[in-house]
């Protein structure tokens, strides 16, 4: 099992036909973004149509999970018993995802180091055998 950051009682994502491939990849610790097969635009969250060319044809592009903190908010009110506080809700600009930004959590950061532009890396949190959630932590030991 991976490192845990949140309790089991946290609300869990509900997959549907459009998002299921994302969550299936996540369960295997692969981060993917949806990519239009006609024009190449990437998007996240997944959607049935490309917002640029309206194509319904899409595949899934693997991405590294490296990026930077685009913006964030610090939450001081728990939504589940045992939730650590404060919690950082973060928008991550993924570096190799065609401009896609992803809403997640920043974990393992000291209050002093949280800033816009902070380099981050992906860390998987296994909530169960079927559900892994991508979180992000400050990149350490990287030039
Ligand atoms: Zn397109």
C-alpha cells in the first residue's frame, strides 16, 4: 500500500463511462489525460467532446505527474472524521500534458514552502485495492 494522507471516510470519486478509463489507469498508478484524436488537444476532466473541434474520438496520453502549483486554497474545516487539517486543495499545472491543469491536493508541504510556482511531483494514495487518487507533493532533491 502507498502512503496515506486522508482517512477512509473521505468522499470518493464516482466513475462514469467518460471518466472510467482515467480511474482504471489511476488504479495502476498511471496518470493519463484525455487527448483528442483529431486535433491533439488534451483535456482533464474527461469530456465526451473536444471543446476545440467537437470530435468524439479520444485516447489517453500518459503524463509524468511533474508540474507546478498553479494556485491553491488552504482548508481549515474537515469534511470527514479524522481528516488532517489544514488541507491544501491545489490546482496543478502538469508540465507534459498540453497545458492541462488538474485539481488535487498538495501533501507533505510545510506552510512556509507553499507558493505559486512550487515544483511538485505526483504521489499516489491507495484508498482501496480499486481506487488510487493522484496527490502532489513538493519535488525534493531535483536540480
Ligand atoms: Zn479536437
